[in-house]
C-alpha cells in the first residue's frame, strides 16, 4: 500500500483536503437555495461519499506488495482487528451526525458563519485530544498558538455575523420604505417581479421581509440547536480515527498489525453511509418541522441537481481521505488544520450566494480580520507537523 512518509507530502495532502472540504458545503447549500429537499440531497451525497472511500481503498490501499507489518487493504479485511474497526466506525457515526446537522445550521446563519463556529469547536477539542493521543509528536509551542488563532477567528466570525445581520436589517427596512411610498415603482417599464428580485438580492436570497421572517422562524430553532451538536460531533471523529489506526489503548491482540489508513477509512465510511441512509430515509416519511414529506419513489425520480449532490459526496470523501493520509504521516493534530475550511467556504459564499453583498465597512473589516486569522492558523498548525515513527 502507498504510505505518505515525508512532511512535504503530508502538507500537500492537507492543503488539497482543505480545498475539497471547503467546497462541498457550498454545493449542498446551493441545492438547498434552489429548493431541493435536503433528504434527497444527502442520500445522493452519501452514496458517492462511500464511493470515494472505495476508490481510495482499492487504489492507494493496494499499491505495492503486501507485508506482514503493512498488509494491503484486502488482506486486512480478514484480520482480527475488530477493536480498531469499531473505533473507525464510531468516528464515521460522529461525522455522519455532524454532516446531517449541517443542513439545519446552514439555512439560518449562512454558510460562512456556520463553518467558522463548527470548525473552531472541532479544532479546540479535536486537536487537543489528537495531540495527546499521538504522544505529543507535534510541537506544542507551535500547535497551541495555532489553536489560539482559531479562537480569535471565531470571535471575529461572531462579530461578522452580528454586523452583517444588522446590515441586512437596514437594507430590508430601506427597501420596504421605498416600496411603500411608491419611489421603488415609479418606472412603469419595470415589473413588480423585478422589484421582488431586487429584494431577494438584498437579503442573500430572501424574497421579501415577510418571507425572511418565515424563513427565520422555520430554521432558527433547529440551527441554534444543531450548530453546537455539529461542532461536538466533528471534534470526535478525528480522534476516533486516530485510535483506529494507531491503537494507543492497546486493544489489538499481539501480532495483529495496526489498521491501515485505507482500511480504517473504509469502515469509517461504511458506518457513515449506514447512519445517513437510515436517518434520511426516515426523514423522507417523517420530516422535521413540518417540511414537505417525500418517498423513496420521489427521491429516485428527482434528478434536479443530483449530479451536484454526487459531486459534493466525492469531494467530501476524497477530502476526508487526504486529511487522514496526512494525519497518519505528520500527526492528526496538525491535520486538523484542514478545519480552516471557512477560508474556502467564505469565498464560495460570497461568489455563489452574495453573502456580505453591500455590507458596511465595519462588516468588511471584520471579515478580513477573520480570514486573516484563519490563514495564520492553518499556517501555524501545519508548521507544527511532526513525523510518526
């Protein structure tokens, strides 16, 4: 099997993982903005997410000759390594629950803010656990200042959200006043639909103030409830994977080799797949918050945006696989640098969804501060990379 051994190779895996993991949430958010049921989207996403793990396992996991100490992927499937398998599957369950909670948080607070808060929770808890699990192979004097940068970034992120919310409220009030006094419809050549579209652009896709209130009521409770849950779930999947591949708690029998990254990722993805399939099929028939019901037949026939959901699953799958490959080489604490994905997701949020459009100077200053701190954080965390013996 192919093993990443150099620090440069590990950092390359992390950077590519950062790009992929920062992009797939934007695709799912785009589908939600277009009205596709989250249950349909997540079922599609889950299928290709597992497919990515299979591709990685049967390529990188089968490259080269197999040995007793380093068996290839297929050889490990028959070994007595169930303690490590259970750790890997626990990590997959945690990630699956976190990803499912994502569909609640994005809708209310937006793509960039959701990713800021959850990634910061992930880094603070997950990096600390991985540092001790990896026997401190990462440089603490570099690693933990990087964690501090994430905390500063989340403070900036909260301030950005508050400032942007005030900006949106002011823009909606201004437009509503113009519309009521007739100044917004003096040009008879412009249809009312055009003005409705103008209102939609003012609030990141919310058509009118009334519809904005409906949207907020619909998603606020579940967003607030799930945002923290998502962060906690995400903070546990990487340490669980670390335990699966390195057996720090010595659960394997003597002579049984540690689970390879590729075998662990396979079991990780299988459990992630099963949980997502079970919950999303249940949500088809018993949706939350009185959202529209669906069925398996309706899901199978819904091809609107399916290719994008498939793409999102592949991006997430390959992104997670690269994170684990880099983490096995340079320490999983350093690999948590990929949680700086708000660097990428904020770019897509601005480009695709018009987030922060026509915002105040204060909002832009805070946004630049947030992104700058993430750049520093990812640089510092990657600089803390060690070398696993």
